[in-house]
C-alpha cells in the first residue's frame, strides 16, 4: 500500500459486547492501539483491551467507524448504551479541554483524570472526578468518604456539578488542616 493510500484509509474499530457496559477490542486501524494507551482510552484485562460506552461515543465523534458485534453503529446508537448521560457530558467536556480521562467502573469516583500533557501510561492521575447531579446532591458522609479516598490515592477530588440543562461546573474539594500554634 502506498503512503497516500494509508492516509486515506478510514479509521475503524471493531468490538464485541462482553458485558452490560463493556466492549472487547477485536480490531483497530493500524498503529492506533499505542495512541489509545497514551490517551488513556481502554483498559487492558487478560491481554484484551476493554472499552466503555463513553469511550466508543468519543471515538465515533472523533472520526472512527465503530463496528459492534458486526454492525456499524453511529453516535446516536452508541449513546443509547451510556447509562449515565451526565458521565458522557463530563467525559466529552474533559476530552475537549485536553485532559486524558478514564471511566472508573467500581469505586467511589466516576473518572480518573491526568494533567494536560501527562501520559496515563507512565504517570498517576492528578484528579478524581465525582459527578453530582443538580437537585440530587450528595450526602455529607458520602462526600467525606470520597474525599478521603481520593486524598489517600494522592489525587485531588473534583466535583462535577451537572445542571439539569447539562451545564457543568467543576469544584475542587479538599480537607482543611489548621496549623497549630501561632
């Protein structure tokens, strides 16, 4: 294949649904797997890359043809598999701002986020995001537990308050330790 043919080749990703909100990577356009790892897209599990619905939506928006179980899916079809639309809003907003962000499936936070320019491959996340929906809020004890968790992991907790209109406001949360003496 000539270089020109490679440039014109469509970006494509082929996945198989393996769980309620997990997809196993079967095939990807050549060379993109390293780029995915550098950008924090997907998790490696048992030698297979697992993708989440928000990641597939993002890939579709950025120009990938997404094939799920043999059927090509457009953005609207992929969005139907996203259980929390606020999570998609936050994920896409952080990607647009230039951050690398990974969904967390089991844990007190919703996302891990790396500083701009830091690779998820060889650095730790700088922030942990907890989504708070307008009108629902968060209980104080839950907030304290999430805060304690993020600080124990060496990350800054960020609350993503999502309004009913989908507007996101980010708040950094931290514990205040007064200095003794004076």
